[in-house]
């Protein structure tokens, strides 16, 4: 396990920093305390602050203020001043809001401190800080809604709560592709496809930043496994990287305009991501014209001059390389002042551009009920109905007499994703004795959204009984004696670990098989971070993928089970039949313990650079369905798949090829052929000309259509030319190859009834 596991174990937290930042007090005293002492009315306050004029552009305002800064003021903006555990050590940390990152501002010039909150699916550390935050469904769950507006609402809720808690930067925004679905952070990302993931993350970031807090996208890049993340060297060819993981980031940066890009822990083709000139400068800043700042993942830094030249703007959480060492490097000429100015300008510009300076956070009470509504609605649109044999669902509350609710902790709560994404549940972990309000690193945290209670509330006239499933035989006996059995099965994920396999843990496969053998009306509700294998899939009558459902998970699931909500989610990643079908049999792990040690001074070795071990992502661009398509492997449930309580028909496709550089347009009709209102996500894929040598198809667009029974709607999807292009390494750019493009439209990557081939030039 990594350094950060030990860092976050509360007992070691302060100790680590004590050793971690031996010179911190000294540095702080010399650099930043005098700046703090300069009050707004102090002698150093400039006569006027023209950069405070909101009618100037963010760039103009940043240029004006950076000119006024001393070197110490600049450097104070280029590194963090620790996490909460550091508080007793630093006179400045008392001003920290208790989040993962705290940066001392320049009050003399009106530049505020930056308080960063981890906030992947809600604001972290609420328990520890005596606050409250909503848990949204896991990020991959939200991606299953295929709803960019929902992603915006997701981000907006995070932005509001971050701000209400007194932070001005959200550091969520994970978008590494599920290239390796056993990655322990799959729940924190947006699935396996760059077009879906990129569009969803862009929506989320726009939502965050619309609240006048800075947003972030992470972990840039190729942080597709947690095992040995501080040491691993990922090998991948440039074209594949640009067309897969980097395309998700490209769309996120282009359309989301985040303030921050968090570089990742791992190495990419030799260099650590946080000192990787190719990633940070050539691609991000030059090609994508990223205007914000690059911040390191927490202790993802390994150098001063090299990182600065490569494009790292800001070090977190301390100042190993970007404090006194950076000042010294500037003095000795190893780092040009212009480079430092650029780092600072990017940070200050982001503060202006997102309204953080003009509309600073004011602490307030989070809207708990409003958060519930947003969280539940998004979850309702994210749940994927995977199987519904003989119309088993929705359940009819009036006619069902007895229901068995089975599964670990299904009486009290639903599981949530761990690590730095963890949101603290109100009242503490639902499975712990009362009083345990704070989440414990690397411990399963269950939210008090009770499946049993919600089922009882829905089916008030039925006998609803619970069995934990610890003993499969007694669970099966209860199932046999009930009209319907609902098994809530789970698989927990967290940062800092990967899954050994996609199998459900704790003998849940055996449990489900036993229950299904006892009752033909068995429905499985999956609370998982990503795909799981389902050896029992043919034996059960219904399967719902609920992801990690958030604060209102059980309510949302019950609304789908009983038909108040017609499911509309579609899988944002493939569910393979077995682990053996994945591109890699196993995740390559570090060869020895020295790369993942827990000893207190591990930070020194990490900072110096751990010995690299190699992993080669030789599946390249063939991530997820592109792999199964290319390898002609059958899957359990394909990418883009999801059932509804109604049915849809697709008809009348016309494709209008666009002139070079413009968007190709598709028109088609979707009809609701069933008897319930529903929402269908129409998916558009393209097969490139053979000369492109690409996998058989790729997602190039999608559109959600809301339809009453019998209703038809004409749908238009415009396809971005980049989504149809290949990345030409020699020309260092996207290239649309002339030739025949087959466009395919339908309701899943494996159900595409409409096809038309057009020639594009
Ligand atoms: C994680 C980041 C997180 C940071 C601060 C790191 O371990 O990888 O995602 O933002 O810690 O908590």
C-alpha cells in the first residue's frame, strides 16, 4: 500500500508531515507570514488595485497583479501548506479550511488563500470538519445517465456545497479511462469511452465553475491502475494515447475549461506525469491551449527545475520542490523568472476567470433536502436495468404479498466509494456503532439509505423480511417462502488498491445462486464501482446496476423497482464474461515491497523517485468495447446497453456529410413503442475507412430523447470532426482520412439498427 495510505491513517497523519516538512516553519516564517501580516490597510497596500476591475479580462487582471508581486509572494502561490493534519505545526494552517489543499494567498494585493476540497462525488472530510455534504452517485454511475445536463447539475451541487463550506476550489473531475476495470478508482471515473467520458466531465466541470469556484480535471494522465502508482512507468504509443485517455482529457479541457489539471503519480513513457514535458507543455498547454494551472497530485512531484520547465505550475501538498528550492533555483538561474511568472499568472488568472475573487465563498448551511433531490434524481437516471425476464419488473406493490430483502447490510445502508473521494455519511458509517462520524481510510463506508426500509415503505401491504446473506441456506429458505427475493450485492472500491478480480467478493455469487435456485423471481441489485462477472446471470429474473447510489441510493432503487421511475441508464463500460477476456490477465504489480512501503519516511523515497516498474498498455486504443469488438469476444453486457420498461424503435436515418472541419449531421427518428413514458439515449457510432486501421467502431455522439407512449421524435446529432479523426503522430494533429464512413445508430453498442455509409473528404 502506498505512502498515502499511511499518511491518511489518522495516527500517522501528523507524524508524516512532521517528518515530511522538516523545514516548513522556517520557510513559512521567512516567506509567507510577513505577507499575512500585511493587512488590507497595511503600509504595503498599493494605492489602487486596477486588477480588481471586473470589466477587464481575466488575463489583463492577472498580468496587472503579477507585476506587483514579490518573489516570496509568487512562491507562496506555487505550493500548498499542508493538509489538515498539519495544523498544529503551522501558524498559517489555522486559516486552512480543513480541505486537502491550502495555499497562502497574497492579502496585500487582494489575492485570497486557495482552499481546495476533494470532491469527486461530494465534498470530502465533512465529518472531520464538523460539516455536512451530499453524496452523489459515484462518478461512473453518473456517466451511466449519458446526460450532460445531469453532469452539470452534479457539478453544480458539488460547487454549491464546496462554496457553502468555505472552499474556493474543487479537486474532483476524475476522467482516466476504465482501460483496466479492476482499477480501484473505476467508480471515480467516467467509464471506458473518451467521447462519453470527456463530454460528461466537461459538463461536471462547467457545473462546478458556474458556482464561482475553481474546478479541476484529474489524474493527468494514464493513471489507469492504483497498484504501484507512485512507481509504475506506463508504456503506450502516442497515437493510442491521444485517441483514448488523452482524448477524454482533451474534450474535458476544451469544453469544460477547468482551472486546474491535476497531474498523476505515475510515469508515462519514461517521465513522471508531473514533470512530463510532452503531457504538460506540448499537449496540454500548447496543443489544447489550456489556460489554467497544473497542480501535482499529492506528492506527485520529483524535481524543481525539470518539473517547472516541463509545465508543472503548483506543488501539493507541501513545498519540497516549489518552496525554498524554487526560490534558490530562480536565484541561481536554473529556473527563469519568466517561468515562475507564467505559473503564477495561470493560478491568478483562474481565480479571476471563475469569479472566485469577485464572488468569494461565504460560509452557509448546505441545502440538505435540495441535495437529496439532486442526488436521487441523478441516481434514478443512472441505474441500468440489465435484465428483466418476462417483465418481472416493475414490481406491483398491490399484488406482491411477501418480499425477501437479502444481502450484506441491506437492512441499514448502501456502500460508497473510498479513498480521497470518500464522502462522510450523516451520523457516521451505517454499519458502525453510533458515534463514528468520520470516515476511516481504507474502510468500507455505508450510507444510511436503507434498502429494507424503502422496500417496506413502497410495499406497505407486503411482508418484507431481511436476511444478511451470511448464511446462503437461510437466505435461500427465506427466498423460498417469499413471492420475490431482492438481493443487494456489492463490491467495494477505493483509491490505493485495485481489485484482484471482477468477481463479487464474500461468496456473494454463491449466495445469489442459492437464492435464485430457491425462488424464480429473484432480482439482483448491484452496488458496484464498475463491471462485475455474473456466473448466475441466467438464473435470476432481474438485474439492476445501481453503482454506488449516494445519499438517496435506496430510494432511487426502490423507485425503479416499483416503477415510479422508468430506468434509462446505459452502461458506460463493458461488463465482460470473465476476467480472462480483459486485455490483461492481471494488473502488473510492483515487483517488491520497496515501491509501496508504509514506513514514515517513505516520502523521501517517493520524492526522489521510486525504482520504476513497467507496464505496457499494448491494447492501445482498444479500450473497453473497442477491445471486445476487435478481438471478436462475446461480452456479458455491452457498452451502451440498458433496458427500459418501455421499448423504442429507430427509423429514417439520413447522414449529411459536412465540409472539411465542420460537423457531420445525422437525422433519425426514435419512437416509443411501449405503454410507458421513457427516456432513451440514442447512440451514434462510426466505422472509419479501413485505411485508418482503427477498431471496428467508435462512439461519436449521443442524444437523450424523452418520449411519451407512442410518441416519435426527430433527433439530430452533430458529430465533431475530431471524433471521426485519427491522431497523426507525424503531423502532430488530428486528421480526418478521406474515405467511406459507416454511421450506425441505436440503443447500445451491440444494437444498431440504422446504418448509412457516406464518403467524407
Ligand atoms: C489523490 C487525489 C486527491 C489527493 C488529495 C491523492 O492521493 O490521488 O485524487 O485529490 O490525494 O487528497
